[in-house]
C-alpha cells in the first residue's frame, strides 16, 4: 500500500468523538458480532474466536482520556508444539490512557517504560476507537507461545526437550552428566 491508500477500518471499530464524552464518565459494553470475531481471528492468526465482550468506563480528564474495564473472550489458539487448536478463556481487567498524538518525532535514545506507560494509545482527529483498543487488549492477553493440553506428550514423542531440560539448569545438568 502506498501512503495515499487509506487503511481499512479496524474489525471491531467503535469510534467515540471527544465532544461526546463531556464531564460525565460513560459506561457501556462492547460485544463483537460473528463477522467481527471472524475478522479478528484471521488478523490474530487464531483458529476461532467464539465470544468477545468488554464492559468499560470512559472518563475524560484534563490531558487524557481513561478507559478502564474488563474483557472476556472464549477463543481457540493453536498449540505451538502440537499444532492442534485448543480452547482458551481470556478474562482480563484493563486500564488504558488515550493521549493526543503529537508531531514531535521520537528521540533516538532508549528510554525505559514503567508499567503504567505501556497501556497508552495515541488518538488523532478528536476521536478514539474503543473497539480497536479492546481488540489490542485481547491480543496482548494471549499467550505468545501457547501450549495445549497435549503439548508435553507431543514434545516427548517428537524428542523435544522439556522447558526444564532446555533451560540453563538443564544445560548444566547435561554437562554434569557428561563430566561425571
């Protein structure tokens, strides 16, 4: 895609204009329909997403907008060892801060982020996308190296080392066995 081609809208888009927030916190629920769940499963390379629901509270503060709530999702991930899908339940609280996007380029020096700095999403055009924030929250809650219920048996059949054997203490133990 070139710079002039607009990006497609996110699969679970729920746009809120900043002018709609006002001084009173908003509380509601977002639920993904079948088409949205299918599109998100494809985007996240998941076999399926059966449900996504998030209760949220949105509140405008002086220089930020805070989105807090709870997401629940039933889905299937693919086991990294066996390649078989298995069911997963995501049940996570979230706390996200939206800040206005600036045109100031990031500096080249490395900075260390505190835990509270990690859940910050920039917005522009005086609107935020709650649905995309929920989708990103779901993705971040997923295990990046999922192990299904048959992972250990499959690894053993394939001759793969267990986590203990592959770790640093496993290597020391193997060395000890060779020297002893």
